[in-house]
C-alpha cells in the first residue's frame, strides 16, 4: 500500500476485518478472536465493541481476571470507533502509561466533538489502554506492576497487563493502517512537548514520517533510533504487525497537565487526520508551528544519577546545552557535610527531558539531550 502521503507498511498484514467481511460485522470481536486461535493459548476476550460495523460505536474490551476481590472479574478497556466509508484506518492510543494525562484528555475531547460524517475510513480511540494504570494514575498497573509499553507482544494467559498487550497486538493492530500513541513524561519525567518518530531504515519512509512531524506542528520534534521500550513497546508491536506507521508524542509530564501542550497537540491530531485522509475536511483552523527537529541520544547516553540524594537541576527543558555543562548537583542526604556531586551534560543540543521529582536514587535518569537533526547523523 502506498498512499499519497508516502506512508507504507513493509507488508500488509491480513486484516481480520478483510476476512470477516461486512456480512459478519455483527459478530463480536470475542467470537472472531476465538476462531482464529485455539486451545489454551487463545485470548479470553469476553466482549469487545464491534469495529466492523459502519457508524459510531463505543464499549469496552473486557478481559477476565480472577482475584481475591473478584473471582469472576474483568478489566474494562474503553474504546470508541467511527467507521464511515472507504479510507485509512487510524488507531489513537492514550493511557499506555496511566500517569500521562494530556493524551487521555485529548482523546476524551475528540470523543465529544468528532462527527461521524467527517470521517472517511475509520478512527478508533483508546483513551485508557492500560485501564487499571489509568484508574490508579500510575505508570504501571496496580494489579501486576506491569508497564504496558514494555510488555508487547504480551501473552494470552499472562498477567493482566500481558493480556492487554496481547489484545492490542493480536486483535486490534492488524486491522489498522496508522497508529498514534500519545505519551507524556509521567510523574518522574518532564518532557519538552514533542512529536516523536522511530527512524525507519527506508529513506522514503523517513521522509514521509518527517513530514508528519511538520504536519503535527509542535514547536519541537525528535527522532529516535529505537523506542525506549524496544520491541516491548507499542511501536515494536506496530513493526511486527506489518510495519504499521506509528507516530508518538511526549506532551509534558510531572504528573500534571500542560494546557499549552494539550491545545497544540489537539490541533496536531486534527491536522494529522486530514493529512492521512481519514477526515473529509479541515477540522483545525490553526496552522502548524514551525517544528525544530532533534535526534534523541540513545538510552546508553542518557544522564543517570551516580548516587542517591536531592537533585538540584541547573537546566530546564528546552534550554540549549553544551557538552561539559553542569546539569545540576546531587546533594547527599546521608552525609550532608560532603560536597554535592555535580553531574554534567554529555552532548551539545537541547534539553529534551529532565527528572521531575527532586529526590533521586542512584541510576535514575536525570536528563536527556536532543542533538540537532540531521547534523547529529553526520
Ligand atoms: Zn509513556
């Protein structure tokens, strides 16, 4: 598949919807999942909203759990889908991490405002992918400490978070042409509001995805060589599902909501929909900001705390920084008469991300630099 915006899958995975056809559209997703998998390895999806039927539908993907508190309990993952005629199929995800709020709010606003008549193809919205983590306002699930964005492809009979990962990777993703995964820094990190792509090998794909950064139009964007979650991330799942193009964001952090990032990202999503051809008219009246693109250094080059203490940062996200510059100091709490340990920036560039809480343990990430793109590749 090659569309006018140049985004392609490496290969087109067969869609369950392609197999089922419209006449089977009213079968539940649970039935379809069960038919395709057999024996004890099948995902025990109890119910799910029908993604095949034309129109707007909402409901829950319901996965069974059995705990002391609820022997026949279930995890409810809300989803809203709009399907109207021919066009691309776009999945928008938030709540992959439960303590990252801009995307969760953004999708709720979309649910309240998106009109079915404006859709050309399919838009499916998952505002709380790791629903137990969202309910708890935590990065990881309170049920199993599972970090969804590290657990793909999951397991059909695994922990609750492994089951959710398996649901997304095997039941949902194969039907979609594009995935937008909305993240922020969460409680422990503060990010410069940014749009994110993982650098594809193919130069044509890279060019098409760089174009998305301009369309989304946040003032900053960055390219990575790999998602921090590697193959265990949703981006990794997109690769396995046939190379589905995936765009992500980092919209702030610290466990709060950046009103400015939320507003900019909302218009970015609407422009992206138009660019992908999944809506019939311009839904945003705002032009994109000129985006500066950076290359996020790999995790091996993040700045980590060499010891525990109180981190006093000397730099803010968005600051221009230079290699050798002091990023801050760690004040020891166990020996207050000792000098503070100064930690230094390792690259020229911009500060993309900073630890949010002052208290730090040895090994915590304190800062991440984005080098100028594409100079960083030279
Ligand atoms: Zn996240």
